[in-house]
């Protein structure tokens, strides 16, 4: 029993949407009849609004405009009138169904065709009835009355669908799908919407390319901020296009925005960590502590910045591991940018034996530094002894290089200094410790 009720509800929802679409198509056809519209507009000037909004032949757009000034009491009166119209048409459908079932041939095509026509007519009435009830609810109408009106609408659809045979429902659906003003019209709208969506995506990509070229002229903006602006423009372009497409096929998107607005407070708590990362990402892009391609150390991770998204910063470590650090951990910690400056100092430490002359060691270090083509002459390198250690005299060697040449110079000087020490007979001693053993006299000799 539960399964049959669910199936019936599904068919009820399908037929409601289907006939609502047919009603829209027929309303559009009615609006193209210019003489009839002009006569109606001329006669409408002498009617009160309640009488105008209860005319069965009124179009949905016209009804929606005329409902705006009505009060809750006037809408109550209008809804009662529409309820009577819906009930009368439902009674016609019920009598036609009873005549078909009680006749000799329940599958009589003429009777079925008449029932389908009546159902389509009522679908138009139900759509306008729903517009009136929705307006009544928005303007403070009696909630119980609104609930009763909607319950009647849902009830007749459910009962009719539950009493119809599966064969009849399937046959009606197949017939509706093949009709020019039914399934074919709906299919055309879907195809138009899909083509429009594809065109929107294509246009967004083209516009994204132009925006990237245009914003690339602003050299003061970091690459990360430029990428963010271009990406934001792309998605906003698509969102605006989707809204336009939905509006063009008569889809009411107002409830969607209302739902988003009502749920925003709950979503703010549910996604507070994500929102924190978003805010931190915006701060990173605006303040520009680093840019794409910079080598940074943050949150215990060191590597080259690949990109910054709304939630995390992607860093490639020297061994090519990809690490994504949450933006709030980046902005909330100390950020070390090793490539922010054009030049960088290489700090090297060498040890020489106590038996080697200090000047000889200084000469070797100065020669190796001066011979390297990537070492800058200005600022001048700093080479001097700094410490008398436990096993060696410590020398610091601090040449300046371009930021991109840091590791090349670091490794080259480490090797060349070691080789130069060996050629000059200088020693880099191992850590050593002198141990003096003192023998004590034995007890016998004492």
C-alpha cells in the first residue's frame, strides 16, 4: 500500500508539472491574439480587481501583476472563487471518468481524449489558483485557510492518480510526450537551455581570456591576485548566464535566493573553518606576502608556491611533494619568503686546523669566492674567522648572489673550497678530543 501511494504521488507531481507547462504554452498562444487582448484590456478598465483576477481566461502574467495591490481579504475572496472554478472542473473530470469506467468500453479513445482535455483545462486553472493562494500567504492570510486550499489541490491530484490504472497513466504520458504543445515543447525548451548553457560557458572562457590579458597590464597586482580576479569573473559570468537562461524558460528562481538567504546563517556556523580560510586567502592576495613561484617557509613547510585557492595554499617541496596548507594556517603564522628580494646572502661555515695559518685559509676562501661567476661584487663578500672551536678554527664565508642562484653558489663553493684546501695542504679536521690518562701508584708500592 505504501509503495502504491508513493507511485501515485510521483505521477501526481509529474502531471502537475506537465500540465503547468502546457498551460504556460497555451497562455503564450493566447497572448499572441492581439485583438482579443485589446478587447479584454478595454473591458477590464471598468471592472474591479477582484473580478478581473477571477476571470478563467486571464493569462498568468496578467494575473501576477493584478494580484500585487490586492489585500488579504480581497485575495481570500478571489481564492474562494478560484476554488469553485477548480472544483467545478474537477467535477466534470470525475463525471467523465465515471462514465468511462461504467461504460461498455473503458478504453474508448473519444472519452479518454475528452478527459485529457478536461485535465489540461484544469491544470491551467490550478496554476492560476496556486498564484492566488501564494499571494494570499505572502500578505498574511489565514494560515489554516491557505493550508486547506493547498490540501484540496494536492488531494484531488493524488486521488485521481491513485485511482487511475497504470496503463492509462502510461498511455497518457506517452501521448503527452508526443504532442507539439506537450513533451515536444518541453524538449525544445530543454535543448534551448542546454545550448544556451554551452554558449554561456564558451562566452565565459573567451571573456576570461580577455580579462586575463587586460588585468595582466597591472604589474602591481600579484599573479595570485590576478588569477583570483580572473577566476571570480569566470564563475560570476556563468552564474549570471544561468540566471538569465532560467528566467527565459519561465523558471522562478526567487525561492532559491530566499532559501539561500535563510540558510546563510546556519551555513556560516557549519562552514566557519572554510570561511576562515576564505578570509585568510583574500588577505594573502591583497597584502601579497608572497607570489606564485616564490620559495616560502610557513607552518613547518618549505617549498615553492604553486597557487592559492579559496581554502588553501599549494606548495611544492624541493623533493616535488605537493603540500596544501590551509590559508588560515598560512596567514596566522610567520611567513618566510626566501625569494622576495632580488639578492640573497649565502652563509657558509668552514673549519681549519689550528696548525694552518689563518691568512692562508682566508686567501683560499677569497680566491674561490672571487672566481665564481655568479657571486656579486656589490655587496662585497664577508670572509673572516669567527670562533676558536674545540677542534678547529671556524671561518664564515658570506657572498651575495641573485636570489635564483642561491643553491648553485652554495653547492659550488662547498665543493671548490674543499678541493682548494686539499691542494694547498690545509686541513679540515674531524672533531677531536685529547684524553690524558693519569696512572695512580699501586697500594703495594705505597
